[in-house]
C-alpha cells in the first residue's frame, strides 16, 4: 500500500486495473476441463515429433516419428505371429520363424518357376469402407514401380526381392527407357482374379516374404480412395499421401493431423481383426524430454518415447510409471574405415576390439539396459550367430595385438592422430557423450591417441552415406527393418560392386561377396544359414564394424497401460495397447 | 508527404529483400552437408540417390535452380508468390509457414501487450521514485530475472506451476489435446475460437498460453523497463518539463507530458525486440510445444530443407521491415517534432 500511495494518480488507477487483471488471470489459473483425468478409451502419446508426411515413398520416410504414424494406418500383407510369452519387461515379441498372413490369407510358392501366388483376404474393409481386392495390391505395386516419390522405398524392397520388372531402368535418364520400365508390371506381377495375385521372381529369393512384412514400405493402399484424390498433375496422389491422409486397411483411421503439432487417430470400425481397444489415440509433439516426463507423471499422457537411457532409468523408480524395453535391433558399433590407414590393419582393428570397455559402456551409457553385441547382426534376427570366442575387455591382449600390428604401446600412431578423431552425432551428446569418453579413456590407456569429434546429424549422414569418409566413428542408428541376416549383411558389408548399399567402412572382401551371391539365391534354408553363419564369422574376425552393445528400445508409460509389442520398425503398434 | 515516405521505404525494402534472397539462396548451398543423404537414409543405392537428387532439383546447375526459385524458369516461383515445396514434407512452404507463423505472432503479440502494460508503468514509477521500493525492485529484477535465458525460466515455470502447484496446464501446445481445436479460419487460435463462438476452447487456449506469455514477459520486461525508466529520467530532466513544473501544473499532467516524450524510444525497442523474437522465441516454443515459426525454422535447418529455410528468412525479414516502417510512422504520431521529408 505504501509503495502504491507514492504513485501518480493515473498509475494508481493502473494498479487497480492490474488487480482486476490479476483476478482474471486467477480465473485462467483454475483448470478449465476434466482433461487432467485420463479419458476412457483415449491414449495421449508424447513423442519428439509427429509425422512430417505419410507417403511410403515420401521424403520423410526415414524419420522414425513419420514411421510411427504410418504404422497405425497401414496394414501389411504378412506379419509374424507373437511368441506365447512376453519378454522380461512384458513386451510381446514376434516369432520371426512364423510368418502369418494379414492382408494375405495365404500364399504359395512354386520353386520350379519362382512364382508366388498371393491369396488376398476377403471381407477386409478400409477406413473409407472400401473392400480390399487384388486391385488394391496391383495399384500399390504399380505405384511402387512408378518411382515418382522423393525416395523410391517401395520399389527398393521389390528390387531387393528380385521381382521381375523392378529393374534399375525406371531411373534411366533416357525418358523412353524409363517410361517403358515403369509400365513393366506385367512381367512380374499379374492379377489372376479379384482375390489372387501372382508375383514372379528373376531368381529364387527368400527376401520377398521378409519384405512383404515391412509395413512402412509394403503396406497396401486403398486404391479407390487414392484414385479419388489423384489429379492430372499428381496421378499417384503423392501430394495427398504426403499432406492429407494415408488411406489403407490398418487398425486406425486418420482423424486429424497438424504437422509439427499432433496427429489424432480413431479406431477403424471396419478393421478385420476387430476394433482397437483404444478408440482415440493422440500423438502429440513435445520436444522437451523433461516436459514429456512431467506430463506423464501428471497423468495427462499415458505413453512417452525418445528419452535418454538415464531418463528412463530415473522414470523406472517413479510411482504409477512403468518403463518397458526390448533388445530388438538397435545397436552401437564403431566404424573404422578400410580406406583410411591405419584402419586397414586387421590386427589394429582387433586390438581396438579387445580394448573396448564393454561393461562400462553398458553401465555408464545405458544404465545397464544393454548387453554386449556378439555379431554384426541383431541377436533377435533369425540366422544370428554369436562369435566365439567373443571380443571382451582385455587390455593386455589389446596391447599384444597392437604390437603385432606394428605399433607397440601405440608408437607410430602419432602420425595418424587426425584419423583417430572419434566422430559422433552432436545431437546425441547426452547419450553418446559419456560413451565416447569411456572409449577415449580405454584406448588412450593402451597407447592409442583418441580425440572427440561431434558433428551435426546431417553432416554425419552425408559423410556416412555419400562420402563414406568417416575414418573412426560411433554409430547407433542402423537397424535393418527387413528381418533377414543376409539382407542386413548385404546392406552394410557387401561391396558396392556386388550390390552393397550402405558399406560405410568401404569393406571389400571378394570371398564374402561370393558367399552372399550364393546365399541370396539359395532356396535350402539350412544351407543358406550355414553360409550366413560363415559370413558373420568372417566379418567379426575382420571387425568389418566393431559391434559394442545391443541396447534396449524403451518406452515409459502409465502402469495401467499394457499390451506393448515390438516390431522391427521400433514403432509401437497402438492396436495392441489396452488399459 | 507520409505517402511518399512509405513508398520510398517499401521500394528500399524490396531491394533489401532481393539482396537477402540471393544471399540466402547461395549461403544455404554452402552448408557442409548434402540434403539428399538425409532423404535416402533407408535406401542408399546410387539409383535412389540420383532419384532423390532429381526430385529436389539438385541435379540442375545452381543458376538454373536460382531461376526456378525466382519463378523465371519453367514453373511458378518467388515472383508468383510461390516459396517452393518443403523437401521434408512435400507440402508448400507457404502453407507450412501459414500454419506455424500465427502461433508465434499470437504468442509474441500477447506477450508484448502484457509486457507494455507492466513494464511502462513500472519503468515510469521507478523513474518517478528513484531509490524507492519500485526502483530497487527493478534493479534486483534487472540483475536476476532479466539476465537468465528464457528457456530456463520456461522450464522453471513448468516445474513450479504445472508439476508442483498444478495450476497451469501441461506444456502441450496451444490447446488441450482432448479438446477439439476451433475450425481454422485465420490460423490464430484465439481469433478462431472467438469466430467459432467456442469460449470453452478460448479459455483453454488462454490457459495454455499463460505460462509461455509469462515466460516471455519475464524476459522481455527487463530491457523494456530499463528503456522506459531511462527515457523517463531523460524526459523529466528536459527543459519543457522543468518549465511545466515551474508553471505549477499538476504532477499527473507533468508525468503525462514526460511519458509522451519517453514512450517513443520504448516503442522503438519493443518493435526491434518483436522482430528479433520472431525467430528468437524458438526456445519458448520448444519448452511449451507450441509449434511456431521458430521450431519450424530449427527443424528446417536440421533437415537442410533449403526451400523452407529460404521461405522462413524471407517472411521474417518482410515482417521485420514492415514493423520498422510502422514504427517510423508511429514515431511521427507520438512525437510531433518528427517530420518526414
């Protein structure tokens, strides 16, 4: 009062107005709705972002939050049966040895002609109420062959599967050649009747079945809806799928989508496996991890993702919150580039393999939610073979190998100091920072001089994928979504000349290439597995990349929410969730 | 006279925009990474890379790309009001900016209105009562409050008012996720709620804006109070105020005269801050999940989304230039000594 009485008259009036404003503000402070309480049948899921697009060939297909949205709308042709018992955290796990039909009721394969007959499930309806027929598959495949999207993802998996007609000609700069190739579906895929489609392969290739289970690239469009939104300029409705909707036969339908803010799904009333237990699912963008935790704790959200291992660890102790995780297909490894001396020296690579503080990385980097990675493919994938004897933390052995490599106690490595800059993604500093420091300490102890080199994600991607000039780096973001050990090895280790795609270490081994060429067309599973096992052994001996740990993919959620299941895209299927 | 001044300023502004367009176009292309590699993350075959490169138009010479961007090539471009298509979402940049800009403008406008309502009276009171409570409080606030970054205050307010006291809503954007947003007409949530007559949504939107505005006001008030105080002290020391006092005018009338003289620099500062905060509010947007232009800018830069980056820079610059022009006109209205010639 004293201070106020000293104010000029007009300011005193202003002070009175301020009191009124404060009263108005206090009205706002009172919660205005019952939104704090969990609405029955509703799920609020907080993520780092929401889908930037929904087209399977769209420019944002590589972004995990985009895939999360697509997984709810699309339905695959084939999936995997769930195992009878969940994992130690209660997550339901797929059994990759038991593919099961989804939009396909069944399929036949004729080994003599390399022809697959796909029997389309009857009485399946889309969100728009359209009935699934062979025409929807044909439309989806024709669209894949058209490669008109920014990233020809659907074409890529058909090409990997050796389907006739899916050739590189579609990319020809000669327009006539490209146009002819884009009309080549008749060579490889034919509609037999309304519920039967025939797919022909150039050679026997088991990847077709594996790839049909990859929802985000082989999900089937509701062709009637897509065609209804086609325009003369955009006959394949890329714009519609990227910006408006992804019409399909999945468990959820799009209700509302505001890019950069939220995406809202309603359970598909026509879903052939039964309507989802959760009627409304809202994925909301909350960029700050700390805020996602606060909101989950308040009960206004029931599920969050994208936290650091330490944050998950702290959430584990909180009442009403459960953290569920799965050692699925995410791993941390070290890239050592064969094109950069001294990393072309196998003994030096092995010395580094034995100098790695695996347990410290698990404890410090992942709060114990990881395990040592003992091959170059995910341990959950079929045909995974553990390397024996495993690399372990053994500084004495590392020193001996370093001496054998010609660098006793690290002498001679000084001239390679700039090659021992350990590169990692700067945006992942919170998780990777402690890990790279552990690695630096361990390598310095045996005489290898390491410095740290955090760089932006996009620059890292450019150097990994395009320039392939990362000399020494850690990487935690490669996960083949096609569940096949051979596919994973082709992706990362086969040389470019032999069809390798993301061989970031420039590893070239003619024997390995020859083995893959053989395994790729080997119809006998036992023989194929034997070749794949031998390839893994070679890669681990050479440490084509140095696998460190397989870490858990985790989510934190209300302890009332259950039914979490895992699939190789690492995107939760909201259909499986229930209270 | 004023019309000539405005036309001249608009012409200069157009030249500035052209220079900026060219600078931004070439500068983003000098960034040390290839946007194509981000696109082909899942599928890195050389054919896929070439396809992605073609889809972005990056296989063409830079001059051709520039002509296309300006609208002097085969399709519509900047001159036709087309800012291009986002490489990340495949949506038009105009529509994306149209979706995110109103959120930031709404946040900033309310924040600056509240800031002015608080900061000017406080600054005036501080200048009128040197060494007294208000003046000391302003000094302490200047040392402590105004010197902390806005994201820190934002997180602190979330912790106190949402997590501890439970009087503020969760930082979940402009509206409760369980409420249906008002139909989009202007893009401004509060205006759209009024147009729709949805007052439940309107209250909820203000409820959600409460903490972001508080955070902005807390940070912005520092320089505005300081400017108001200094300008007021300078005005009070001027000859015409001494004369007014000597003539025996009432204190309130003298204060009003002083304020009129002091308000112009303060308004200028607010205008400049508004332009700066268009992009600078990103941290507050991020803390409160508001999805404004700042967040859109950050996302675009991280994705090397050239068309979006170029569009954002142009739009923010255009708004800033318009604000500065409006300020200059306002200056003449407030201060009769200002004459445009």
